[in-house]
C-alpha cells in the first residue's frame, strides 16, 4: 500500500467545567472559550446544556464528540418523555449516559461529562463520568484543562480537606456561587485554554425560594414549566487574554 | 448461459458452492475482491487550497479566499474559485483538499435541488447548510474516511447574518470573525482587532479594506498563497462574488536583504 499516514479522529478543545451539589440545589458551570493548540477558535461556545428542568449536563474534551453526545442524550430524553409523559429522573439519566458512553467503548466519545441537578429525594446531586462511562455520585467535581488547578481548591473549600475544626456538610448557595466564580477567575489566570466567559447553571429544588438569586448580575431563568424545579443561567465575563 | 439472473455478472461459483446448497440471492462468495487492497481512503490531502477569511459587518457577511490550488509546494491551478454559492442565501469558502471540496459542492447541489423540488416555500438558509455540513463531516471522520477540508459558512437570511466554521473532524463553532488554515494564525488577530465590537457599524467599504489588508499580509507570509483573490458579500440583497482582485504589494525592500538567499555580499 502507498504511503501509510494515519488520520487522527480526535483533538482537544480546552476549557474547564465544574459542578457542585448543595442541600437543595446544584450549580453546573463551564467557561465558554474553545481552543485548538494555541489558537482561540471562538470566545463563545457553550459547554453546559439544560437537559430537563432538573438536569444540566456539562461536556468537556473533544468538542465535536461533545456536541454529538449532547444531541443524542437530548434525543433519548425526548423519546422517554413521549413514552412516559414525565422527565427522566436524574439517576436514570446518569445510568443512560454511562450506557451510551460504554456503547462506544472501542471508539470512545473523547469527552468528560458532569451531570448536575436535583435527585428524586429533592436533594442536589452531581454525577461525574470518564469517557468510557465509569461514573460516581459526588458533591463536587471539576474536569477539563484546568481540572488540576480547580479540584484541589474545591477539595479544600467544599470538603474542607486539610482544614481542622468544625465544618458544615452543605454550603449555602451564595457561597457556592462565589467559589465557582473564584475557581474560574483563578483558572483563567493560570491556564491559557480557560477564559472569555463563564456560564453557570443553577438548579433549585422544588419549592425552594429563589431570594438568594435576586439581584445577581447577568442572571436569567430558563425553566420550561411551573411548580417544579427551576433552572437559572448566570453569564459572567472572564479575561480574554 | 446461466438461466438464473442472480448469477449474471457474478464470478462462477462452482468453486465455493459445488452443489448449489445456498439460496440464490445469498450465495457465499469471496468477501473482498482483488481490488480491496487497492481501495484508498483520503489519508492526506493532495491538491490543496489555503486560508479563507470571513467576518460580520453591518449589512451581513464578507468572505474572501485566493484563487490558488497547490500541489504540494507547486502552484498548480491558479484560477480556482474557492468561494461557492449555495442556494440564494449562503456562501461556503473552502480550504484543504480541492477534490473533497468539489465533492461537497456536488452534495450541496443535490441537496438544493431536492429542496427546490419540494416547492413548499422553504429554502435552505446558512444555518441549515451549516448543520448539514457539520453532520456530513463528522460522519465521515467517524468512518475514518474524512473529507479533508476546513470550511466557512456565511450567509444572510430573514434579516439575520450567520457565520460558522466546520472542519474535517466535525469541529464546529461560530464567531464574528473567522479564518481557516494559515489565516487563523496570521489574519485572525488582525480581523479581531478591526472587527470585534464593531460588527453593527462596519460598512462594506471598510470591510473590503480590511480584507485587502489581510489578504496582502497573507500573501507576504503564506508560501501557499497567491496575490489573486475573490471577495464575497452576502447581505439582504443576496450573494455577490467579485471578479479576481489583487492587492498592491511592495517588494523594493527585498533588494536590501542580506544574510540569506542567493547573494554573496
């Protein structure tokens, strides 16, 4: 055979995602920069997607795979809704994602997924996945280019690792939003693939008040139906250099 | 002559199925024929086009690409149009393998005709063409048989302008300034400086000046480029693709360069 040069079907598009579960809320966030090598491809390419009113999915890694994966998950959720006239529960979405990822075990979606939302007990939940579908439920998780910068910060500030004395099991929403913002401004300073914009989704459990979100800059509600969980998006600027 | 039509044109099968024990329509045969070894998928681009530039301005989209198709470092075809109008609202600009670009053009022509025949009053706009291309290119990369291109899709429909990028991996994104290939390193920073934040006020004339400047810089620095390019504008009024243009360049400084090249002192 003539010149055998192999084609590489993958690339890495930078960026970072993060999710934190609270007692009755969850926050899922990602920056909006998309890169390849040293080039910024665009300053606004969303990595965090609302799936239902109680589930938000963040995808990071190879952007083309990520977009295709989200498209297919949304399609499966639509079929579920038509079959059962209700949204799929969060834990079921998590298992669905694991099967869909493992189905491509030998030509994987090169994507790290973090699923955040409200579980069947009305509690905040975060599920994190590797590209071939291994997953677990956690309180907080960072993934992507600046995972190694953000996760230790979260371990310290959320799990209170290496801190002595009393500490709470769940943090209040405004505090969590502060930690998310700080995580991303910090990652933007120290990682070249992170920056441009921050997109934070906040999912509130059924019946939970939203007073803490009033007056927050750049917020808008994206809930689709009444008397259920509520979803908000907060957009912030990050440094563009 | 064999009186089973299913056997016409097929290799004689006595060797594989001596007593005709298999149903006619699925007789066992060799899985791969003698040509399998010779079938080649695109492992590398052959005849290539270089950068495409595009950005948003107040009335729509402006896009430019030069007229060169290179064969390695040989400037092989010097009158190739790399800006392709698709339907009435969209232009795609293509870099990378030119035969793959022609194939994409062929697919799009088929698509446009199919949609036209519906006569339902719905024409494909830039957003639909973009989605179609991204799915085609992603599907081909997933078959490990990519269409070796990076494409810009620009358009204007229903009062809204559209600008997007698609490449051989199926990677997609939109932005107000876009460039492919060498242009993404050399022209994109210039485009961002001139255009970002001024998308709603830039006029067509200003836009063409920016394009000229960028194409000139690219011609100076990109060895696979040529000083012969076309500009497309897509606005409310439709698509217009210019004749081939060339930028004024200045080479007198070259006389004074010392230290490399042919001269000895």
